């Protein structure tokens, strides 16, 4: 798999809450709850179908009622979220109907990488990497149940899955992430082999229409950015006001800013990159090595980037116009001149999420020693009023890095992270076929 840093997360209800959670180790307000894993691995709860794999994509519905897990092996799992730290298994979709899941017509889930739910809660989108190169759409019912609707993939020499609609330009080469705009009218896909961001128009029924793309060197007939800062485009995020789109690049060691027009089209504005690469603006700290995850805080005032090679989390201040200003970073052993976290728990950082109330930032890291398949970690940071961060500790399998050890070692190489929009829970999907749940206290510092 080219450019994949992940290298390669029974009854109708399987509850994931356990009596006596008060005794579970906690880091401040952040408490390990429980986990679900194929075959009940490591003592986790077993789903009715073994549909959890290398859990590279996680999304929580806007109403907080469902969690959707996309696995690299070609599955999408539906979970019901009770809102009290419990999950119930609802079913799954899988290529070729594997694991007794529901089959889909075009087997477009193989190499799944990302998943997103539309703001109106009516659609779920799953992206896939090589060689599927597709975006698959599911209709979501009011009860959270999904139904397959359609898929779009590359054609020609960059072909993905036959039977899907073909993208007008072959800009969907190794799709890594998907984001839906707050108004629900646009969908954006980051693709690492295309070095691109692709824009889709989203119809009222959730169907997608290919609109345009931006790619390094104007490849595949896409628009060319002023700076070729999209090398290995790996994640994409839309600001809450819908005015800005941000993309991070694994190979480009960069974050790129776009202005978003009323029709959803993108206007390239500028970029930051290590060592002034690509002609981008330089940072005081070269902390964007292998940038692979980006998120925007709910108040729209902060952007955070996790970097796989930098073992770091970088904070950018965001102005009302969408302009970014680097404001500091944390990195293991104070590398790059960043601040050191309480524990060196940021090795191979690959996921970042901000709590719904904006008070905490969580960072996942694959750690090691071999990165993929090794003990994983989740670090907690306090987010201050100005968006700056304060290190608050971590959880890690086997107590690695002197972090707190979860009751069950379910953090093997985390691949994805998502937060409950209602504010209570944090979900972490892992390479080791595990899904972990953490709980945070309301009004926590």
C-alpha cells in the first residue's frame, strides 16, 4: 500500500459497560470504560459478528446515537450508543458478505480508510484506498440503521471497483479521509496517491456529484495549487463556520488552507510546511513531519495537527477569516523545540480530536516498538481559553511510557478516534481489531 502510515478497531445488544467502573484507572477526568474486540480478544466484549478489523475509520452520528466503524479489511460496523458509556452491536456490511455481514453490490469497502456522517444524520460515507479507490454512500434511517445506496470510484488506468460510477477526473487514488461541510452541501476527500482534495456536491437525498479537485502539479486535470503542498494528502477538515477547509499532507509535511466558496468550491490560500518546503511558510518548530490528522475546534478558533514522523501535536490559532498562525507544539523528548508532554506518549501520533465542550484535546499514537501492532497510547491535553494546550497524562497498553494502563490492553496501535457530540465519551479504534471506550466527566477542567 503506497504511502499508508497505518500499514495496515451475541445478541442484539452487547453492552460495553461494566460494574465497578469507578475502580478503573483514570487520568484526571479521563476514564477507561471498556472495549469490544473480535473473538473477545484481551477480555473485551465480543460482537455478534467479527466485523471489527484494522479500525481505521470512526464516526459518531450528530445525535450521538450511533458509532460507525470502518475497517481496512472491508467492513462497516453499526453500533448503538446509549450515551452512558455503553454500546450495542447492531450489524455490519462487508465485501462478499464476510463475517455474516450484509453484502453490498459492488464490494467497494475493501481497504476502507475513513467514515463520516452528514450533519443532518441521513448519510454515511466511507472512503477506501488502493486498489478500491472509492467513496461509498449509505442511507441512514432515523433509528441509525444503514442501507447501501451507491459508490463512486476512479476509472481508466487508475480504476477502482467496477460497477461504481466513475469519477470525472481520476483524483480518488488511495483515499484516506472524508469530511462533510456543516451545511451538508459538500463532501471532501483527501487522497494520498493523487496528492489531491476532491470536492463533491451533496444532494438533498445524500447522493454525490463529482465537482472538482485540487492536486499537486495539476495532475489528472485538477486545479494546481500555488504550492505543491498536498503530497500524500492524508486528512481533511472543514471549519464549523463552513468558510475554510484544511488538509494535511503525510509526505508534504504540511498543512494547506483553502477558502470555501458558497458553492463548495475551494480556493487555495496558503500553507505551512517544515523547512519552508514547497514554498510554504515555515514554522518556528518543524513539527509537521508526516502530518496525518487534523481537526478544528467547535468554536472555530483552533486547528490541531498530529504528525506521525514528528511524534507531535501542533496548535494553530485560526482567525475569523480562516487564516492560521502557529502557536506551539508538544513532541516527545521536546523534539523540534516543542514542549515535552508529561509522558513520551506521542510516538507515531496519528489521530486528534477535541471534546464537544472544547476543554480537552485527545491524541492517539501507534507508539511501537514496531509502530504497527505495538502497544498504543491515548494522550489527554487540557485546552485553555486561547486554544493552547497543557499536557495532562495518558493511557497506554502495558503501561508503556509510564502512562496509566487500561484495565484491558485494547489500545494496540490506535488507528482512529472520535468524540461523542454530547460530550461524554471518546472512542478509539485499533489495528488489533479492538474498539475502546473512554469516559470524561462533565465540566472537567
